[in-house]
């Protein structure tokens, strides 16, 4: 016996609404889809365009991340600051769910280290943490926010 598509759709709607009602009226439906920790994010969630704001730097920088060609589960990309200053980035999400990025201006020496946490309810679209300058060991808060574009 075949179940008409209309009945299947009605059943799916009922289940979805029942699950939403249990979560409470203020809980967005998408929240059930959001990971609670960055350890649950696939590395592909980091791919694409981001905006970076580092306290003490003028304006937002543009960050592009993609798959690291040499290390599975890692990313590699670039950061371009105001005035066209560029640097390389590489890193991953560590076992504790923290975003770790190394920044290098020449591709060899590490000039800065980014260590950040995924913001709750951002669904992996925002990280905040500390940017540490390797030259003088100064630290500055940063925010890394998804900028819409994904490969």
C-alpha cells in the first residue's frame, strides 16, 4: 500500500512542529541544526570568506580559507588588511574545539597566532578570541565573522 505524498508531508510537518514545541517558543528551528561546539563542525565549515576585526587595527581585514593541500582536516588561506598588506594563514579546530590559526608574512616564520572559540548560536559563523603578535608577545581580541561567500 502506498501512502499519498500529502499524508507524508502532513506527518513530517506534525513531527517538526511537535519537536519545535518541545524546544520552547523562543528557540529558533535552526538552533537544533547548530553544533554546540566547534569540534562538531566539519572542516569545510571554515572554507570561504570571512571578516576579521583585531583590536588596535584599523578597519576589517578580509580572510579567505580553503582546504590545506598538505594536511587533511586543516585549512590554509590568506588575510588581507587595509592597505593591501597580506599574510598567509593555516590551522584547524583543535581537540578542545578552539580555532587555531598561524599567521605568516613570508610562509616560513610565524608572525602571529590566533586562538578563538566559536560563538554559541552562531552555527560556526563567528569566532572570538585572542590574536598574539609573535614579535612583541602583545595580545589583542579578535572577531572572525563569516562574510557570506563559500566555495
